[in-house]
């Protein structure tokens, strides 16, 4: 896990820091007085989450980031935010996508406290896929505002969830399966929040591809690689079908999703490890859960009780 902290009242230093932390940026203060900028970043693999607090007015012009850049405004305003074909302003409670990864954007910050969450655009394709080919077309967001206020609330909660239960504990965040699961969870929520190019409905060919033999290949790949980061795109490639055909096959034959099945397989491995572990040697439920991609102890315990009718702690201590 990467952490980074910046605190300065020097505008030139702030501009230099922002240009290195994001992309080449030009900022200008609306007043002659200098102000303080406080920035704290935590990051895992393809996701970074920053909290920024600027107690002055600032204009900005940003070159393309190459990443999806989400903004949640806590206090203050961001005004005259523009990129190709779009002009908008944001205030407290708003959650938006700043601009497509390949476009520049500009605007003004007015004494604001806000969150910037950035993720690799490839995550969207790994989660959703796009057209009917075996190699999915890149998935792209087509709007910067959420479908509904409720969708925005869910994305805001997901970002906070990742902050509180992954990024707050380096020992958890550094677990490869935790990082992969958290990134995919965030990407799936982004897709549920904003309009995008992916379609959830399989084509006729994809429905034909979703046969039992393809499902068996997918299940075998999951069983053989459950201890490694897995995406829907990787599972689909192993099954020689598209992501949408994969999702349709799991829904049709197993009444579940590929990643829900991955979670169940990992839960089984965690169960076996809990039963074999010795708490006297320092084994803990949270460590074993994190090793298998479960980064929220309470939710792990709930899933575990539902499947095994006992608590994970009891399994660890009773064997």
C-alpha cells in the first residue's frame, strides 16, 4: 500500500506537488494571500483515494490523467468545471466523474474539502466486458453525473467503505486478494452509478456460448486459481467465451455470478485454513480472512455463519 501526505501554504509547491501526484497542472490563486493545501493519499494497485483540503480559491487546468477520476465534494464548491462538451459546477454532497481519461479539463476550486478517487479504466472492462467478441471492447463511461441520487450515495458509501476497511490497515491492504476484490467492487459500483458503453444483455451468439462445457472450464479455472487475483475477464478468457456469456452461463446454470462463486470458493478455503490453524501459533480470524480476500471482519463472519452454521472464531479454536 502507498501512502502520501502533503501540507503547505506555498502555492508554487502545491502546484508542483499536484502536477506530480496527478498530471501536469497549472493552478492560480484568486487572491494575493497564500493559503494552505492539505492532501493525504492512500493507494492499492490500480486504485488511489485522496482527501484534499484547500482553504483558498484556486483555478486549475489538467492534462489528461489516463485514469477515471471521481470527485466527492465534502465542503465548498468546484465551479466552471469544463471538458469537451461539458460545463458544470459541484457542491457539498455531489459525486461526479471529472472527465473521460483521455481528455483535459479545467475549473475553479473555492475553499473546498473533497475526495478524489482514481482508478485504472481497464478495471471497468475486467468487470463488465462490452461487445460480443471474445476479446472485450474497452468499457467507457458516457456521462459524468450519476443516474440517480441514490446511485451517487452508493458510490460515496463504497469509497468510504474502501477507505475504512482496506486503506486504513496496511496489513489488510497489502493482501493481493483484498486489493483485487476491493478494486473490482469499486469498479462495479462505478458501472452501476454512471452511464456507460457496456450492455448487460448477452447476444444470441453469447447465449449459445454459455453451454455447460464452457461453464466447466470456468469453474476449473476458478478452483485452480482461487488463491490469486481473479477478474471476470480472466475467467471468461479461460473459458473461451465473452464476459457477458460467462455471466449468463453462471446465471442460467448456477443462479449466481462468477465473482460470487469465486467468493464462495475462497470462503471454503478460509474455512479449511481456520480448521487447520493453531491460535497458539498466532493465527487469527482476521489474518486468514484477509488472506482469502475478505477485508470486512463483520461481513466475513456473517457469510461464514450462513455457510457453516458456526462462527469463524469457533472453528479456529475448536478445529
